[in-house]
């Protein structure tokens, strides 16, 4: 690859990265500010209720990873090869699947909302808040599913900026309507959920402009292919499994922290999960760029181009994670008060916990990025192992510490992630050693 090609790819990388970061930034800030607005207009119970419904949203995101992110990786490979007929088929199947799944969630909200809410929340004081927020969220599921599917696929097809602008406006609409619905109309926690749904609908409308552009390669076709479904699912499987495990982890962690630390502990944990959104904005943006551009470079069989994209991704994620960790560590009290936590005893404990989680999220981000790299290199067994280990290692550590050393329960995530990195390094080294032995034989 000559210098001109390198420069062009670097320019494209930064264009994709900052557009992807803007998408993640918008989503993360939207989530955090949404929590701040709810915390100040409704109180701690509102923030805790939203956190309790997060596993359902995480589950929707999981399916979206299969239908959107999995299709996006496959779309990148296919665009790199120039197979436009297959590109259209992949796009159409992703749209169809996203809409059908969204409708299924809507039906669950209509008929089983109370049952799902009761499974998520065993605290009677929080149950009503959880039911109200969950009801509207499930009814608006088709908008959520289509929003992420369209934004992912038009980003791969060359419109990352349009996707980022649409999702920024989505979140601006959401936050403005938060205040209107909760403060002006007094609709409570349901108003916050409704504001999110309307924001998604506005975002979808803006992204539809991509399909009017001359450069658009995404057209609907009614051809379905079982083997293509298998390809889409296999591409998204590691990401989806990681998301499922994160959902299971969040359910387990909510239960353990509520049981061992009480409502105050659950509130602190909810703040920590909101702070994870800051890390996620850099991680998701970097991974989105790596998946899109990396897959295209692999489709073109450009190994130098892929290495350039990978090195830039690693450099950016390292700088952003360290900066975020330092900011949280220096200003924990400001962050806690932003979420409405003004009790002095709560402030004292929260500062210590936020610093622990600020460090814990760094290895988490590296582990997730490593999983993406293995996936793009078609090391499917290793990427699947990491997708399972990412969360399932934390659960037993969290359970053991909560039972035998409760005072150290907040360190569980950090301990588990260190164990995971050690396991990944050992397996990788063992696999390379086995390969070398086989080659020598």
C-alpha cells in the first residue's frame, strides 16, 4: 500500500471514527443526562427503576447485534468484494428481521408487562416505577430495532455522518421531551420512556435520506436465503452472546447489590453503570469503525490496510480510557451529586466505589476490543470464548465475594476482568504453541 492509499485510508478512518464516536457520544450522553433528569425530577427510585429495566433493553440490543452488527460486518466484506446483489439481500434481511423482532417485543409489552416487571424487580416500592417505564419501552421496540439497524448499515455504506447526525437529533429530541413530559405534563417515569421512543422515530426519518442519495447501495429485495441468515447470525453471534451475558450479569448484579447493599447500594451501582456509558461511547465508536473499515479491508484482501485500522483503533481507545478514568477519579463527588445523590453517608461510600469502577472498566474495554479483533480474523472459537467469559467470569466472583467478603464486593468486577485477561493470554499462547508444534511435525 503506497503513501497516497495510506493517507486516504487514514482520512477515512478518522471520518468513520468521529462519526461513530458522535453516535456513541450521543447515546451515552443521552443515557446519562436522561438519568440526571429523572434523578432530579422523580428521585432515586426513578433512576433505580430505569436501571432495573436495563436488562430488557440489553436483550433488545443483543438481537440488534445479530441482525444489524452481524449484517454490518458481512455487508463490509461484501462491499469490499463488490457483490452488489448480495449487499441488497443482506440489507433487506436485516431490515425484515429487525421489524419482526420489534413487533414481538411490542406484543410482550401489551400482554406480559407486569410479569416481566415483577421478574426484574422484587422491591415493592420500585415495582410501580419499573412497570410504567417498561410498558412504553416495549411498545416502542420496533422504532428502537429499526433505528440501530438502519444507522449501522448506512454507516457501512458510506454515510456515517448522516447516521451520527440523526442519532444526535434523536437524543436531543429525547432529552427535550423528557422535561416536557415529566415536568410540564407530569407523566412521571412513563414520560421519560415515551420521549425515547419519539426520539427514535425522528432519527429514523432523518436517516432515510441516505436512500435518496446516488451513492446508495442499499435497496430492498424480497429474496430470503437460509444460508445467508446463517452467515448473518454467525457474524453477530460473539457480539450477541457477549450482550446476553452482560444482561445476565446485570440481572445478577442488581439482585446482589440490592440484597447486600440495600437501595442506597443499588443507587450507587446504577451511577456506575451510567458511567460505563462514557467508556462505551469510545469503545462502541472504535469497534464500530474497526468492524466497518476492517471488514472492507479484509474483503479487499488488504492486510496492510487492516493493520493500519487496527493500530489506530488501539491507540485511540487507550488514550480515551485513561483520560476518562482520571476524570472520574478526580471528580467523583460532582458526578454523584449530578444524579441527585446528596446524602452525606451515600456520598462518602460512592466516591470510593466510583474510583474502583473507573479502573475496572479499563480491562473490560480491552477485552471487548480483543474479541472484535479475533472475530475479524475469523478466529471464531476464541471470539466466542471471550464473549462468554466477558460476563460469566464476573458472576461467580461477584457471588463469592458477596458471600465471603462483603466489604470487598465492589472490587468483584476488577478481580474478574484481571482473571479474564490472564485466561485469554494463556489460551492465546497455548494455541500458538500448539500451532508451532504441529508445523514442526
